[in-house]
C-alpha cells in the first residue's frame, strides 16, 4: 500500500468527521423530547430514527437545502417517536441548529497540521449557509482550499454524482488526479462506499461511539480513531511519497 504522503488531496466529510453531528443533533432534539418527559430513548434509538428519516428525505428531495430538510423531517421524527407534534417554529429552529453543532476537540489542530502537506477540500451533505456558519463558528474560520456542498451539486451522498463532481474540481482547479485523492470520513454509508465505487481511496476516521452511517461491512484503506491520530501518522511518515 502507498504511504499517506503519496496523496495530494484530502476530501473531507464534515458532519460526523470534523463536527460532532451526533451530539449536535441530540442537543437540538432536547426541546422535542422535553414535550413528554415520561418518555426515555437511548442515544442509538434516537440517532437511528433520525438517520433513517434523513436518508429517505435526501432520496426524495435531493435539491432541498439541508437545513430545510432537517426542518421537514423534524415533525416526522416526533411522529415516529410518538411525541407531541412540534410547532413550525420549533422545526425551523431544529433545521437552523446545524451551524451550532460542535467540532471535535482535535479537529482544528489536525486540519492545520494536515494543510501543510495536502490540499484540503470539503464535500459535505449540507447547504452553503449551514456550512458557512459552522466554519465561522466551531471550525474557527479554517481556510479550506475548496468547499463543495450538496446544494452545489444538487444531490446528497452517497449519490455517485457527488464524488464524480469532486474529482472534476480537483482535476481542473488543482491538477490532482483521482489516484492522489483520499476521502477522509467517518460514515461508511455516505462516504467510504461511494468513494470506493468512484475509484478513490479512503481514510476511515472511526469516531468512538459513532452510530450514524455505520455498516456491517466497513471498507477503508487506513483507519484512525480521530483526525488528530491521522495527522500524527502523516507527520511520522515525514516527506512526500
């Protein structure tokens, strides 16, 4: 296998890899759960119910901006959990919560270190406004080399169009061929599986305790528990391969 330093670009999933979307989603669900304090749900149950609704809505409305998509599934989630229906304002607040979801504590430092050796690009399943809020907030205005969202492409991962799109961007704008790209992500469903079909190698950031996007048949070329661990491995390898 090639070394990590053989590659020239890291194609990042953001929510789940750089940002702790599971904690963010659970926090944003608190007002809904508080409507019936007698009901108790496990973390896995809530996230699984959320992920199933999100995935189906993305399939049905691939052009819908992510914040609006979250607002759309919010009452459906309440219904699936047998909770009182939220108000339209509650659902809008849930959709707008994306930008407040926290970054993992290792993220920004790891990005700074990785940027010394790689072109860093975002390929995210959100809309431009939500990502801009996240980037200005918990990502501390990190200067990614390129930012591509589902809103730009008109489809959500794992749609094959998303990885084909990023291959074109990296080839045209940076002169980087697909064989020098590493998809760097937590979700097997959203990223590793479609990246493999697109002929892109991948690094699995297997965040401890992650639920959404996992599969029983994980595929990856490298695996680390955090992005910080990946940055450490890159630095240990030294110069370019």
